[in-house]
C-alpha cells in the first residue's frame, strides 16, 4: 500500500491510493497521506460530535479535493459504518424506526445497486461535479427555513421513492443526506428519534455502499490502514466535539459549518468542471 502524487509547479495536484510496494520515494509519501486522512476525519468527527451529523459529508467533501470520489469513499466507508452502528443502538426507538422507514431503506439499497457502475464506469469522472452540487444543495436546505410535512398514510410510498433517488445519488457520490434527510424531518419524528433514525438509515446505506465498493475492487486489504487511521481520528474528533459542545452554541456552529460546505461544494464542482474541459 502506498500513495502517488502528481505535482505541478510545486503544488499538490492529485492524491490517489494505489496498490504499490512501499519502497523508495513512495514509502516516504505514505506518511503525508495518513496525516491528511487523520486531519480530515478529526475535523469531520468534531463536527459530528457538536451537531450530531456530518461525518461522511465533511470527510467526502474534503478528501475529494485531493483524490477521486471512489477512492475517498473507500476510506470513508468503514468509519461511517462503525459510527452509525453506534448511533443506531443509542435510543429506544429502533423497532418503530424500522417499521416506519423500511421502504426508505429498501429503496436506498436498491438505488445503490442499480447505480453501482457510477463509481468506476464511464461517468465516474463526473462524480466531483455531482458531489460539489449536492454539498451546496445540502447546505442551502440546512440554512433555509424551508420545511414541509408528509402525512403518516403517505410515508411508505413516498419513502420508497425518496430512498431510490437517495440510493442512486449515494452510489455516485457517497452522500446519503439528499433527499433522505428532508424526508425524515418531514414525517414528524421527535428530536431523539430522528437522531437514532439517521443512524439506522445511514448504517443500511453505508453497508450497501460497502458491497458496491467490494465488487468494484475498491474496498480491500489495501484500504485497511487508511480506514483504521480514519476511524481512530473520527472517534477522537467526536469525543472532542461532544466535550466542547456545551461550551459552544451548536446552532451557530452548524450555520457556519453549512456556509463552509457551500464554499467547499462550489470549489469541488468548479475544479471538476475545469478538469473536464481540459
């Protein structure tokens, strides 16, 4: 396991995980990759610790600046699964959540399977554009006062459609919050129930993504060390975020976090479009 860099006039242009023998110059380059991963997941974990979500969104957005979306997702997937499993069982609502959200989760798994070729197929090069646009949409929805409600009798069929769209989007970008999160907010869950529901849903979605990555050859023993570093940094960041949460104003922090996501999304989309035009 090692890493490869491309440079242009002294600037870092690209960072990719490649299965090479760690000797010579590549061995020396391996440490900066792990430092980058640790820093990204420390920040992403901190955000999750303070506001209760955002680990995959932040980590995917930041890693995609320096590597292809598919490689970023291969690093993100293990920490995302582990942290979401932890969130899944913190609360008494698991049975009700499964009963209400099973169409959403089934639709998401199907959508991920249907769109599995987006990570490695001919359209994979558009992943950065889609990811950037989704980050902007996610942040704008979070910052706006826009809201709607879904009647209990319509939850299941609407949830299935929302899940299918979420799965297809997630298969291409690794982002699972659009349009699933607005839907879960619209069905009237209590705050604690919603937090647990997000854990349950993201666990199902990330496990389905893991199958896609494995079948595409992107999730293997070569990603074990970066994944372990990412998971350790994510838990450290979550611990720090939860520790300082009472000293911060979570809503203010969340607002500035979303503003930062808009700029990150614009940068990702813009740089990806520039590369496509070259």
